[in-house]
C-alpha cells in the first residue's frame, strides 16, 4: 500500500505533528478555548481556516514528495497542518493522533445540484457557479428523499489497521466517529430553486416554502437519527465547526455513555446564508423555527456563517436555548451586534477576508482595524475567525502577517 519512500516521508511528518501536539502551549490553548466557551474569556482567541492552499506554497513546503495515490492525501493533510503551525501564530490546536473517520455509504437526498462552472484561476477551487433549477412547485418537493446511511465496519477496521501500522510508534491512528454536525438546509435548497424565485415565493407562495423546508429538515433529522442508531457520533468538543475551537467542560452532558455518544453530548450548528437580506420575522418563520428542530437536539450550538445576524439575535435567543456562539460576519453593524449579543454568547467575529486581497497589502490598516474593533468589543466573549479566504494574491506572507497582527491585538486586549 505504501512504498518505503512514502512510508519514510509520512512517518517523518507524523513525528513532527506528534512533537507539536506534545508542546505545553497546546494545553494552554485548550484551557483558553475552554474559558472562552464557558463565557469566562481571558483574552480574544484567534483562528484561521478555509485557506487558499494553492497560493501558499512558499519555499516548496507544501510540495508533495510521496508518489503513491493512497499516500498523497495523507501527506497533504499533514503538510498543511505543519505549515499552519509554522507560519500562522493563531490558537491552532494539534491533535495528538491521526483521525480515522468511519467508512460510510450514504444515499443522499435523491437530488443534487446541477451546475455550470466558470473559473479565473485553473488551480483554485474558488469558482463561479450557475445552478440549474430543479424544484419549482410542490410536486418537485418529492424529489427530496430521506437518506439511508450504512457503516462498513470491516473497512473502517482495515483503515485503522493500515494507518496504525504506518504510524506505529510515532502517532496513534484513532477511530474518531462523526464529529462535524453542521448543516445548511437553505444553502443546499437554494441551489435547486434559484435565489430570485425563492425570495418571491417567501411572499407569494409561503405554504409551498414551508413544505419545502419541512421536508429538508426531516431529511437531515432522519440522517442524524441514523448516525445515533449506528453509534457513529463522536465527541466534538476539541474540534471546530463554523467558528473557533469548541473546547468545553460542559459536554458531554451528565449521564452520557462513552460507548454511545448522543447528540446531546455534542455541539451542533446551522446557518441560512441566503437569508442575509430577509427580515428577522421571515428568517424566524421560514428558517430558524425549522433549524431549531435540529439544533435543540444538541448540548451546545453555534449559529450562522456569512449572513449578518446583528438584527436577529432576539429570535436566536427565543428558539435556541442551547446557543453558545453566534457568527458575526463582516456585514454586521458592530454597535447593533454588541448591544444584541452582550456577554451572553461568544461573539464570533469574522473580519473581512478582502483585506488580504487589497492592492497593495496594508498591514498598518489591518492592525488599526483589529485594535479599534477589539477596543469596542471590550468585556465581550470574543473569538476572531479569519475564513472564506479566496486569495492572498499568491503572497502567503500576507496571511502570516495577518495572523501575527491578530495575535498581538488579542494579547493587548486581554
């Protein structure tokens, strides 16, 4: 499965990962993330993800040396993690093991996006897409099917055995189960209905829209039920989902069984990005009341992504008692958001990634903005999350410097 050359490369990378994971700073970061998520933050936390890796290969650090097709994805994951740790001084956590997720089959929702793609950079996965309309009326809603999930337990055992043997004596290969529980019902549906048609239907055909989102919600809950029945869920309080790390001592919930993890022992997350310009009342009626049926299965939850939620915190308070973190995108009114969130939730601040594409790069302006924003957020529970980074103009040092500036601003705001 792995040539001697590939084994040597992968084991060396895994050894470096294990050394990083064992550093005392890792435990300190976990402690600080836990304090933040307990709403007792000692300082703002900083986290970077959704990185344009195709633009980051300074010094050939990300160039793959393995030759085997089976080895190269593993090498990619390890090299990116080591690169992140070396160049971006945020509050990255390094797991002291190599995760081995379950081997599943999933029939899906019976319908998938049909899309035309336009690219401006052949090596980038950031593309423009034109979606073909597939759902236009109530009859089309039946195209959405309830997914069927099955576990291939022998294949999962084989995968763990293979990676365990590869990394033996260097880094444990650990079965992790399913840890990422984020869903985005409307982000999927709008690719089938079209944006303009959906916005009009909210007004002209509300009964149709309710039937559509109800069926999609039931499909997600059906999948979650199977995950639980198949005992596939794993604790996710040391990973991340739309914001920073979810370290907490409040999960799992009392009465949990280590042999059978429940949704109540986990973090959950939903979002409705396409509802950015929809009123709070419509967001509540056509999105949140359905998302709450999913979110309230979980012990703690994170809400949102790129949609501005500064005017919608009230409906979140009403429907999601498990809410702990709220995404605050670049399109919020900061004063409105501060007043709405207060110190009751983690303020998951999302700076605009467009600063990394500015011509020229302006680090002094970035520093001032970070310092001024954190001064206004003084007394709140803050994480700074740089994500959705489409480009750094093939100058990876921009993101390195942003990370340093954010870390310095966070330390000064303690």
